[in-house]
C-alpha cells in the first residue's frame, strides 16, 4: 500500500472504475487504482474533488490528509468508517480518568523519548566530533531528567516539567549539528522560521497523521489521550503515540540536510514563514516514503497492543444481545 501526494496546482480528482483519475487543466494525466492506496495527502493549491472521491477513498480504507498549501499545516483528516469494537472505547474512556494508569503511561512515553534523544546525540558525537562539547552538555541535561523520570510513581505534571527541561538541553545540542546558514537556533513553529523547523513541522504532521490513522484502525479513539489530556479539536492519543518517535524524526531531518538532498535554496521566506518549495517537497516526500515504514509499523503494533488490553477490560461491560432480538 502506498501514499499518493497531490502537490500541483489546478489538479482535479475524479473516481472511475475503482481508480482515482487525475486531470491537470482538463487533461487526463494519471490513473491510480484505489486498491493500491492507504493514504492520500493533498497539499496542492486549487485541487478539486467532490464527495464521491472522498466516499470511495473511505470505503477503500484510505485516509486523506489535507494540508495548507503554503505551510504544510494539518487542516483536516478524513477517515473511513469507525471501528465497531465498543469495548475498546469504553475502557479507553474509563482509563482517561484513572490517574495511576495515566501516570504510568506518561512515564513510559517520556522515558522512551529521553532515551532515544540521548542515543541520537551520542551517535552524533561519532559523526561530528567538532560539536562534541555541545552534544556532551546536552546529553548531561537529558540524563539528569531521565534519571528523575524513571522514578516509580512520578506524576504526569512532574514528567511534563522533566520533558521540558530535557528538550531545552536536547535542542542546544541538536542545533549544533546543522550548518549556520540554515539559521536553526531552536524549535519554533506556527509558522516555522527556518528550513530545519519547516521540515520538522511537516514531518511531525505526517507522523501525527499516521498515528491518527493507526489508532482509528485499531478501534481506539484518537481524541482520548492519557498523557496529552483530551482537548477540543486535538487528537490527544495521537500526540501521545508519536512522542517516543520524535527523536527518530529529528535524526531523519538531520540526514536530509547532512549530507542529504535538501539545501537552503529549496526554501523561501514569506511574511516571517519559511516555506519549502516544490523541488524541496519532491525530495522531502520521496525520502519520507523510504523512512516511514519503520515508525508506521511501530505505531501499528503499539495501537494493537493497547487495543487488546483495553478490549479485555471493556468486554465485561458490553450488553449481550438476546438471540431473539429483532433488528
């Protein structure tokens, strides 16, 4: 199964005989069988499609991600029919209100994330001895936070503080890995103001989309998180799921600049925002599709494990239908 990226102006998408048909300025350009797709990403300006296309995509089990044409920010996600396993969501809703469960879940996520941050910077020292001091100091800050996060019973508010302090140390080292002309001095977003942050934001958005998709497929509610608390309009469980994977994204983005295909000329500045141009997006998405299978598999397996646990907890609450009940 593959992702289809629509990233060109004036595209029209139609559906015919089990396939998406792409037209550009009224001329038929490409046909893509629906059975080959599990993801559609639309970032191109003025892409036109009607509800019949979205219905066919949903029926085929393909999720659709709509990105803002300029900044690559998530605008909407269209998923297929909801999973019909009520037991999973019953137990998930209950666990959201269980502070002990939420704290244990949060500790697991934060510890995994900090370990991977530490591991990334340690590996970077071998490749970039010229940045050894910055990386050594950053690893020290992460190790200190990690030691405290691993203490049994550490509550979620404390974990958030430790994660924040580790992030400050981590980015002090991570920024040293990039060329000065990229202007990367730390994490910023909405809008990202330099090429590295533009790529980090887009990669995190795509990973978040994968987490929403995998949670939905497993019967989980993407809105009900345990570390990121439920909030209006936020897929908090997806935010939870991607936390341990962020260092893998960070390493991949580093590889795209050193010695990867992305260069400063692939970006432009517009009203304070750094925008990835069309050539740069071509390189970015090609690299993403090579990288994504590993985190995608991790998310699928993690969602399946969580769903199994919750299903076992929720099944006793399900009403057993009467054999003679009429439908």
